[in-house]
């Protein structure tokens, strides 16, 4: 069962979905660029999809809302748990009125003593699903250096499945197929990405 909060939306037609992603520790200039991009997308009738994280995710969501458009947050927390991170609780409430929040999991994450935690794995799977869901993936990053960190997951998988992947810089310039650090999940994913989207499209 997929838990969704917010407006009833058409999940079958995703050609106008745009993922706006990037660092949680983005610079002020990058945050401004992501906000402006979210606003531009909204005014062009695009739906901004991101992960409700700090930094670029938040800026993209806010830009879409302020641009009078729709935005979707893909989150790794089940509907009965608090929004993560807690400082985006206010934004989550706005998103429900200007789009929706899709909870990808409906059980509590399991506790692990060491290594890559269950919660971290779910965040990675959330990022990969974003790449599968959106035909256009935009990383807001001013530097031309290789994309690393959490952003590399959606970027890498987006390129592998043949979606349009761009880097958008603070000058408003587009860079197709940015260089990204190689990554691949080594565990059996909870999400079957393609099957999840098929189920979502039936709602």
C-alpha cells in the first residue's frame, strides 16, 4: 500500500515531472538558483519532484510553490512517523496544499548497530526512485567537479536508465550528462522501482 498525503494527482502521466536535487549543504547562490529553477518549472507547467531534504530539495519545492505550481515530495519515512528532517515540517504542510507527499515505505526502519543503517538505505532508494520517476533530473551545483555524496545516487541511476540528466549552475546555464561518481547498491532493495511506479500510476 502506498500512503499519500495532499492533493489527488495524476501519477500516470509523468512526462512533465522534473527532479530538482543537490547538496544539503549548498551555498546561498546554489539555493537561490534551485529556488528560481523551481519557480521557472512551475510557471511552465512542470511538476517539481524532490526528497524534502535540507538544502537544494527544500529550495526547489519552495520555488515551485511560490511559482504557483505543483510539487511532489518522495520521503523515506512512513506516514505514522515524523517528517525527516524535522525542520522541514512546515514545508511538508505547504506541499500537501500544493501537491503531495508520497511515503515510499510503510514500516519503521529497523535498528542496526553498525555500518550503513536501514534508514540510510531507504534514503538511497528514495533517491533512485526519484531518478526512475522523473524523465528530467537536474542537479543544482555551481562547481563542474564530479558529483558525489547523496546526489550521486539519483544522478548515476538516471544516466543508466537513459533519462535526461543535467547540472544547472548559478549562472542559469545547463550542462548535460555531468560527470558523477560511480555507485551501485549492494543490498537487496526494499523497493522494486519499476513496480512501485506501476502501482503509483493506478492510484
